[in-house]
């Protein structure tokens, strides 16, 4: 019979079993009737003919069974019997079944969540037309290029069907009635949506003709989330006019709900033509400056063009541009990468972070599976007599192994289902959480079909990897002792697979607990770091005057009036202004050099973080002035240039000399005027908590034109009360200003502490889970050992063994296993600790205090888990035990 015919019959036998059985009965009846008719024609009576036919054809049930086996129905029947039996067995052991399902649900659920994150960020394509054909342009180590260079790449290449540029920026959106919002979105070229193939939900999207001439098309496309949250899904939103940075824009369309732009880590709320750059980013003009690298570029490969061919063609254009315009790094090459993570800028760090998370989650799953394997081994030992009876009655070992694997598969399937539901719930919970900082981080995690397939594959893998060994070992039993239900005392004295599994549990648990304690201690250290300012009893409010059309002169006048009014508010001890607080996004940096020093090569330059501050900022922020004087009102626009520097600046440029009165300059190719150093402040953290010490300059506000304005106030008042005072004061001066980053300085640490807190939460949860699983494994081992050795313990106690001797006898093996596992786990943690360096602040991956704490904690948990079964061993009645045995 051809294979496809057999496959058809097997599939039909599953869904049309009754019809097939009827057809089989009809066929056998037909052959019997034919044989009876032939016998009658040969001269037999009807009864004789029937008996003769039955003797010839044999029993119908045997033929039916052979037909079922030929069609594969026998295998299906066997699997169905195994499933029914497995369901009965698991139903009769509800505590064991529940413990196994919960153990697997935690392990598989953790892996499903991490896999959802990795698949969403690294592998899930953008919801656009032919996403695999899209490519992000990286030029050397930079992801940004200038707009004039973008135009050259767009017009001169022959490998891309289109090339779009975009830029992510915040704006002030005013809807009237004092409803002002700070929102983030994209400036895009007119071919952006056409390149992606995105269709509008309402209205239309931006077109190439909307992107020229500069400043002529104040049009905006809203995201679905913005339309839903800020406009209550107004069906008449198209053609409505809203104010962006003080200028009226016309809404032309709304994007579909699944489109979140071309960068996966952010949630945009708007798209405007890039030709509106001067109105969106008032005070800047980079559209015509080839040296200003301000845009990201995304292209679509032509049909039949590979990435290597496209890179070769684009590199020829890059070389021509470098030669023609004298770029300093003429050897930089174009590299194409998938979109979504700002080219190659974030792909490496995100992939490394995802790999670490996946490795840790896999260890948790391994720990859960080891725990399950230990429980299955103990359960198989308790079923020795049942298995021996089935073997004695003629059951094949393969049938028993299949039966036990079926039970493991049901447990794994139920655990995977529970784990997937747990992952969906946690992903929904995470998606509804929006971090409290001024950046629209995308936290949406949605498990899809690929994640579901991963969960199912995990269930199958768990079944065969950790159900096979207990199943095989269960069939390797001596029939006679097992039928008598005698304990194999001699074998209990040897190390077995269950002992190895428990030692492995301890090792994995120790490693995870060490990692979790490292990140928790790192978070504690991060909270106590010297930040260069004191976040306690201080609040801040930020706004952007340039977005509201303020010139440099009017912005400085506004800031001076604001300081005068804020300083007179009751309850405020000190007030001051800084353009952008340290540890926020958008730091300004510039090259610095000694006045009169020879021109340096690019690789010998020093970069410094630049802050513009007012008089009073140091007192308001709690930054210590170590030498010299503070910024004063006389340090205004047009006066002699002065600045404060931090200690690292003084050490690097002046090598221990007194920097007060010395001069330095900003800039590399065209250095500016000399700047006199009038004071030195303490070092701090400026871009991230884990950074090496950086150079920093605090110049008088006004030297660099209109920028963000952050009003800082030190106050003994409750933070919200002080914030309300500042808010009313600012909005009274200008009711259309959009305020952001409003809160205490302690709350402002939410963004820089975000990686450390996430690492502490994730690894802390994994460490706690590891402790629970390890305790469960030790408890199960001890309880099983006590139950299996109750006769031996009873004999020892009958012969005069004391309670202490029995405790030592029972705990001896557990202590040895815990020591072996702890040493192995600590050794693995030492080798893998450097992977955590990216999220550790001020704590060594080999911190001895952490290792000692983790080992002590694990020892306490293991001894506590083993204590209760050991106490039960001490309370065994020798006489009763000997009678029962």
C-alpha cells in the first residue's frame, strides 16, 4: 500500500473511527457470506456451510486487530490508552501533579517572557510592506549622516528603490484651554511612508510634495495612540489644526495602531515633514550643513540586489563624498543593518542583554526540569511494585517507558500552557506600565505565534530530556524484590542519579542567587553614589523656550524674571537654573583644550560635558564648590567668558596645578575665544551611572543661546507642594509653556537607574525562584530518603542509636550534596560574573561579601528544607516500623 494511502487511512481513522469500523464489519461479513454461499453450492446444509466457513475464516476479532495494525489504528489506540491511564494516575496524585505543573510553569513562563522580548526586539519584522528589504545605513561607527549627504546617497545610488531620512525629537503640542503636552515624534522626508508602504487609518499620510520648499507645509500625521489618548478618537480629527511649538499645524491623517515608527524602542506620537526643521527645532539650521550629522537613513533594496552588492555601491558614493568634501575619516565604510534599533548602535548591546537574560532564564528552566526529574525518580521508586507487576505479566519495557513518558508529556504540556498564560499576563502587565521619565520608551510585549511554538517546543524538550531518564531507570528493577515491595537497602548507600540531580540543583541555585545578590548590591551602591549633586529635598521643572519661539535675548530675560519671582516664593531655600540636569538625555559635549596649546590630532582631544547654569544653581542642586567663586550676575552675555570646571577637568588639563585664573578653549577645527576658569566643583555623574569620570564645564547661562531650561529649587516643603508653587509661577508668566521632567531630583534618577532596577527585579525574581526550587528539591530528596530507609532507621534506633546520631545519619548525604553543589555553583558564577559587568555599579563581579552571603543563604535554605524530614526520622517508632516491614 503506498505511503500516502496509509497516511490517509490513519488520519481518517482518527476522525472517522465509527465509519471505518462499520466498513470493516461489512467487509468481514461479506467474505463470510461468500464462503457460506460457496459451501451451500457444494452441497452442504446451511448450518454445516456456516460452521465450515467460520472454521476456515477463523475469529473475526483477530482479523480486525490485524487490519487495525495495518492501518495504524493500533498505535493510535495504544496512545489513547496511555493518555487515559496517565490522566487517571495524575488525577489520583493531585499534590504531585500540582507541584510539577507549577514548577514547570515558572520555568517555561520565565523563558517565554524573555523569548518574547528577544523575538520582539531582534527578530520580529516591522509591520510594513516587505520588511526584509529594508536596510539602515551606518557610516563607519556613526548612525547619523548629514542631510546634504543623504540627498547625494538618495540621488546617486543605483541599488535602492528609495531612501528616506528621519529624526526623533520632542515638541510642545498645545490643544487649547491650557492643555499643553510635551510629545516625541519624527521629522521625516516626504517619501518616508511611501517607502514603508504604510496605509493610513484616517485621512492620508505625508507625500514627497509635502516636503518642499522649507517651512511651507505645516502638516502633521498623528499616531493611533496619540489620537486615542489626546483626542478621544475624534472621527473628525482630519483637517483639525493644532499648535506645535507655537505654530498651527493641520492634521492630515492617523497611522494604523500596529505602526509605531521605524525604531522599536520608542513610541512616537507624530510625524511632520523634515522641511519644517526650522520651525520644529527653532534656533538651529542643519538642512544645508554637510558637517552636521543629524538624520538617520533607511533604504529599500531593489529586487535582486543583495546587501553586499548594495554596500559596495554605496561605499563608492561614500568615498567620492569623503574626497570631495574632505571628511576627516575618509576610511569609514557604509554598513547596512536591519532597521529598528538605530542601525548598529543598539543592536549589539540589546543582543548581549537578551543573551544574558535568555541564559539565565534557561538556567531557571533547567533548574525546574532537574527538580521535576528528581520528583519523577522518587515517584518511579514508589511505583516499583506496580511496574514489576506489569513486567511480570508480560508488558514490554518499551510500553512502560512510553506510558511513563506520556505522563511526563501531560505534565509538560500542562506546565507549558500555564507558563504561556503566565507569560501573557506578565507581558500585558509590562505593556501597561510606562516609565516615569521624559522619554517615550516602548514597553509593549505581545507574544505571537512564534512564541507559542517556542513554548510548545519547550514542553516537548522538557518531556524527552528530563522524562526519559526516570522512565528508563524505572524499568530497570529486580522483579522478585520489587514484587515483595522490599527496599533495595544496599543500593541506597551508593550515589545515584537523584543525588546528582540534587547537587546540580544546588549548583544552579547558588549561581543564580549570587548573580541576583550582585545586582541588588549594585543597585544599593548606585543609590548611594556621589552624583555631583544632592537629590534629597530638591525639585525641578523643565521647559523649552526655543520651541515657543523665544529668541536668545527674550529667553534670557524670561529666565531672569523667573529667578527673581521664584526666589521670593515662601519655603524655597535656594533656586537656580541649568539647561539640562546631569544624567538626562541630550547632554551637550564639546572639545576642550588649553589656551595656547598646539593643535591636537582628533584622537588626542578631550571632550567635556557642557552645562549652562545661573547663580544659585550650585546651592539649589547641592553641588559643592571646592575652589574659586560661583557664577555671578555680572557673568552675562557680552562679558568676559568665564566657567566653572570639575575636578577631573583640572586634573586632566592642568596636572595638579591650580586652575583658577587659567584659560581654555572650546572647539577643534575652529577653536573659540579663551574662557577663564573661576571655580572648581566636585566631580559627578553626567551621562550614566556606570561611566568613567568625565570632564565637565559649567558656564554662565546665555553663552550658548536658547536651550532647555530646568528650574531647580531646594526646599524643606513636600515635593508636590513645592512643584505646585513653581508650576503656577511659570504658567503665570507664559500659559502656553509645556512643562516636563516635573518632580523631585530623586525621581529624576528613574531613567539612569532603570537598567539597574530592571536587572535587580529580573535577577532577584530568578534568584528567589531558584531558592524555592532548591528547597523543594532538597525537601523531596530528604523526604524520599526517610521514607525508603525507615526500616534501616528503625533498626538503628532499636539497637540504641541516639536522636543526634540518627539526625547525622540522615543529614550526612544532604550536607555532602549541598557542599558539592555550592562549590560548583560558586565556581560557575566566578567564570560568568563578568557578563554582569554592564549592569554593576561599584560592585565587583567577584565580590567576596556577595559570595559569602549567597552561600550562607543557600546553606540556611537547604538545612531548613532538610530539617523537617530529618525530624520525622527521629520520631520513627522502631517497634511499629519493624512490624510493618
